[in-house]
């Protein structure tokens, strides 16, 4: 008799991870790869973070912590929110998580029931859609266009055939890098509060912006959930640490879920991350490099044939419309990797219905790699 297998695991793969595997296999066989596929800074964690981790190891402080995170880190995050956004948050509203991924899981479980409907912009981060589906929550795609700056709007929500229970917004977004201006963000939050829609704000790319200030949902709604991470601006991807700002009505539910699902966030990472907020000079130098990479690619990619790019207000991605080059972005990216060594992510990862004609380039790597990739693509498509 065949054993039962849960349908939860039949969600689509996170395609960028498959691209990373293909790139790693090419490298294993001796080929070179220019990595424009993954949203991972090429820089290491800040020096003070590494020093703090070594000190924690020397002190043998790597046992369990409380589920919501060590008090010094929660207090430091609350202070960061005051310094960065001018808002006064109690450390009691801060929850430290196992990466932003842990924050998404906790927030979705605490805020929504099986069968609830949660809206999200398309194109958008695929894990939102896939985690919701695995939990029995219906993801409701909001097909966004350049005129929406690829962001959700009250008008798009009004146009849905049925109401939704939640909305996920990311500003800056992945894959487009677009942002909501503060006044539009406030209007969207007010719409959600007025219509009983739980707002989940993904703010993991805050700190990586190019001229526009990033707005936080915590400043415009007492009911929103904010999710952030040490992975992107703080250059700590493998440390698997994030945080949430939670509203009072979800606080105890999130704590109980965290206790049972995770016990506690990674202890070594927590002790080290307290120092991350004292590393602005080092981290802002990384952002300056991203800005240089962005400028380089905005000039060079159109010369290579990628001339329809979303406005990258923040994060470290360029989202390209490639319908004039292909109608199969997965095959196109496989061929690009095989023939040029440039790895990029097909748009179907972010937009299942329209992503066959788009791809995403990450410019989180070294500037020399960006220049080399652009030149290889120009020669390839010449």
C-alpha cells in the first residue's frame, strides 16, 4: 500500500535556488560563473559582527534563548526604529526570527486562517505565494504594470472580485526594486485598516535605496506586521536572522507559534547582531557599491539589448522585459548560463503568468563582475 504524501510539499520550487545549483555545477566542472542570479551581497558580515560572534563563542553563550529573542537585541532593534524612522516602539513589540522567512511563516500563521485570501503584487517574491499555498491560504495575485510601479494600489484591491483578508507589500520590492512613496504607502495602509485587511510589510531591503526614503508600515498603522532581516543591508545572509514588529493583538499568538516551531532564533547570530547597528560606515560603503553597480548596468544593459527595465528605486535588482528576445525565460536563462557564464533568474519565479517574458538581474556582486557580465551579454546578443 502506498503511503500518503502531503500536498503541502507540491508547491512550486524557488527557481532561483535551482539556478544557483546549475551555476554551482558549472563551477564544479571548471566553468566560470558571473553571479547575477541571487540576492546575496558578495561582502562578508561586518567586522564588528564577526568579532562579537567570536566573543560569544569564547564565552560559550550558545544555549537556547527565549523564543522572542535576547533582550539586548530587541532593545537595539527598537532603538534602530527610533533612529531610522522617528518612531518610538516598545522592545516588547519586537520579535527576533529565524531569518525573514521565519517571520513570514509566523505572521501568516498568526494572522490568517485556512481558506483566507491574501493579496500580493505580481511580479513579487515567490516564497510569499508558495508559503501561503502550503498553509492552505489563498494567494491572490494583483497583476501590476509599469504605471503602478509594480506596486499594489487601493484601486487594484477594489477591482478584485472578492474581498481579501490580507495584503503583502514590499518596498523596495523583489524583483523590481520599486518603492512606494511615503504618501502612497500611508494611503495604502489606511485603506487596509479601513477595510479590515491585515497589512504585512516586507522591509528587508530598507537601507538599500537610491534617492527615495523608505517608509515603514510601523509608522502609519498600529495593525500592520513589519518583517525585516539582517541578510541584505547588514550582509548576513547565512546567519539566518530577522525581526518583526508585531501589533498587540498578534503578540501572544506569535510567541506561542515561535516557541513551538523554532524554540528560539539562532543564538550565536543574535549575540553577534547586536553589533550590526554600529557598522553603518562599513555597510553604507556596500550600498555605495550597489549604487555604482546599478548605474553601470542601467547604462550597459540597454546596449546589450535589455532596454526595458523596471525603475530600481532600491534593493539590488533590475527586472527586464525580454519579450523581444524570448518567450521562454527559463530556457533563455539556461542558455545564457551555458553560453556566457552569466547566471540570472527567469521571471516565472516572480510572475507565473507573465514571467515567461522577463528576467531578473542581481547587482549585489562585485562591480568588476557587473561590467564583465554586461560585456559578455552584449557580445552574445550582438
